[in-house]
C-alpha cells in the first residue's frame, strides 16, 4: 500500500465503557494499530475526544453534567489524565505522543492556520504522533457541537491528508436509524455528487459523548470537498483503522461507509464558512437570485432579497435560502440585518448613500449544493 498521511478521530462513546469511564484497553489497541501503520510507512495524526469523560470520575461526579461551564472545567481536569494514558500506551509501542490543543478559530485566522500547520508538520517530521483535541476549557459554544469531528476534517485539509478515519459506535451511515428501523441498510459508498447530508442522521448513540452521525456527515463532507477520502466505521472492529485505510485493497475486507474525495476543493476560509462558523441569521432570496447564485459567479445583491431573519452584523455568517426555505449557501454578510431589511428588493442605484452595494460578496459565499457538471 502506498504511504499515506492519515487522520484518525475517535469519539468519547468509543473510548469509554458503559459507566462512562475511559477504557484503557481501547486506547492501547488504538495505539497498537497506529504503530502498525507507522511501521508500514504511513504518517498518522490522532484526534481524540474524552477529556470530559476522564475528568468526571476525578472529581467524583456520577455522570456527565449538562452545564457548559461544568463541562469546560471537567475537560481541564481530564485532559492531562487522558494524555497520561496516551503517553504511556504510545510509549509501550515505541512512539512519542505530542499533545496539540486547537479551537476552530485556528483554521480561519491566517497566521494561526499557518502556525498550526507548521507545528504539526514538524511533529510528523520528528516522528511523533500528534494527539489533537479541541481546547474545550476555553472554547465557547463549540463544546456542545461535537466539533472534534469537524476539527479532524479541517485537519485533513490543513495537512493535505489522504484518508480521514472517523471511529464511532455504529458500523457507518445507514439508510435509517438501525436501532429503530430493522430494514435499515449500511451505505457502503458515498460519491461526490451524492447529497451527503440528505440521509436522516440523529444525535449521539450514547449519552457519553457530544457528537453524533450528523456531525460525522458534516466532517465527511468537509473532507470530500478537500479532496480527501473519509471512512466512518465502528471502533470495535479488529484492526479497523488499517482496514479503513486499505479500503479493500490487497483483498482486505471493507469496513464502514466510504466518502470519496471530490475534485471540488475549497480554501480553508471557505471550509470554515461552510461548516465550522456559527450561523447568525438568514436571508431569503427570489428565484432569479437563487439561479444567479447557483451559477457560482455572482454576489448576492439587495434586489434579490425578499426577507431577512435574525439580528446580525456585517461580518457574521448567514444562510442564504430560497423561497421554500432550502439552504442554498452560507456567506459572510457585508450588510447588517437592519441594512438588508431597509434595502431588500431595491436596485443598487436605489440604495441610500453609504450603504454597501452587496449583501454577500461572491468571494465570501459558499454554495452548499453546487450543480453537478
């Protein structure tokens, strides 16, 4: 197998036992699998959840709390304890782990982006295994949205990875929820032209983590739009990481759901805009504006806007929807919501003096369902 750069992400539900306690046996096996990949010439970056789960027993709580501030405090308690386990288990297979804590902002600020990439590249050059987690202790809303899935996908773009492996507690993407629908079948392949988010996907399968299939679908779409192949698979399958990476090569069995990489490759800023930024409102556009936007070369002008929802400022991320409510795109607002409300439906020549001429500039607009060629 040709040497690859691989991002592996494992979630809390896969790292903990039924009591919600970190399962050291699982971590030991994961470290062994990564060591085997390294021995075959691959580079591996591990993205791990579990800091909150590691912090809960340390302070004597009976279960995972709901309060964000408490979760953040628990992550601070648990992060060092989680890394103690990774350090020991990687050392047992002859590897050096390197803790890297990131927040989504690291992928949109240009200087932070370049610095993060340089640091991770140097760690790989030194032969280390970067162990990445979100810096939950100082994050704001991200802690509640399972952003380690998105961070792993953004990392695959940052490091120009070949494969992203998302380990979870179910076998992959199903046509329906297999826990409630016995007719549900596993989707083995999703191709770039497929509507990746059209399949119904619920929240986490356990009460121990913060992510779920929806965030993994979003992560797979980020990876696909970065030209990266991704696989969602059950963490408990023997040698699951190697099998996910091989993708059926050398007569190996296939596992999980494979999302194939697309030729459509977005910049880090566009990926952040589409998937990692918080949406602060939305504007509704008429059919003419929708058609113009879907051609991919037009800015959104006030003339095409029919309604404004939410209270947002210039620079905020907003959804652009058609008259049926379907989200066409996400973009960076050039106008405030109040300015759009006062100028919607008007031609540029009719705008009040001093108002920007566009609602969303085309350079700050990402189509979520671009037409296939």
